C-alpha cells in the first residue's frame, strides 16, 4: 500500500482496510498504554432526539443535496466510535473510501463553526476527488455523512478531541508509521 500523495488527485484504496486498522490499533495501544477501546459507545454519542439550529442546518443541507428522503437522519440513533482513549478524551475515526462522498463534503460545510482536529479542507477535497457512492438504500451517502458529522459535533460538545485518519494516509505496516501517527495525533 502506498501513502496518499496530497499534491495529486486523492484516491483512497479499496484494499487492506482490516489489516491497516489492526496495525493502527496496535500502535494506538502502544501510544496510549493499552488504554484504547474499539467500537465504543457513549450515552451522548447519538443523533439528536430533537434538532437544534446546527443540526437543522446540517439536515437541510444534506436533504437539498439530492432531494434525499428525510429517513437518512435517524434521530436518537446511537453511534459507535472506531477507537477511544477515554482517559485522554480522544476519539480516533478511521475513514475508509465510502466516507468520501459528495454528501460528506456538503455536510462538512454545514458546521464551519465547529473546530475540527483534522483538516476539513483536505477531507472536502478528498470527497470531491473520490466521489464515493453507496446507494443502497438510496439515501445511504446522506445517512453516513449525517452520522459522521454527528460524531464530529457530539465529540466537540462533550469535550472530546476527535481525530480522523484517511485510509491510505499512512501505511501502518511501514517502518516510519509510528512517527507519522504521532505527528498526526499531535502528541
């Protein structure tokens, strides 16, 4: 697997996702002294029961993108986090190719006031370059974008640092991967 060259059109590989995530989890456990939990949930990490102004803006942007069925916004739906170090209040999400849809680009623009711990512009560019599509059900891209945005928003609102890693951004099987991960985590 080659790492992504961000000076060219961004492509995200389809292969080696599980292998890369396993290597990443091992490195995270080393960095955080085995204090990493995968697929963790929190009582607050869910789509809202009632939408405030920010969620309404997000919902409307995604709804208007392709005139999506409003069912994509499953309210009060509990979400899992890929990797969590609760003692450090850090969530790490590993975004595979399907997360880089035009719906996700639309959603990332809908909550500019929320500071992110990943490069919003890079993620939007990756969405525009990759243009992933998953139309089963027809509103799947909007639903995934809504839930990814919910993770960003809820992590921020609950004092957690959410870091996103793009599949292919680092080849976790390479010798320098540990140092690159430390730089990405900014620790």
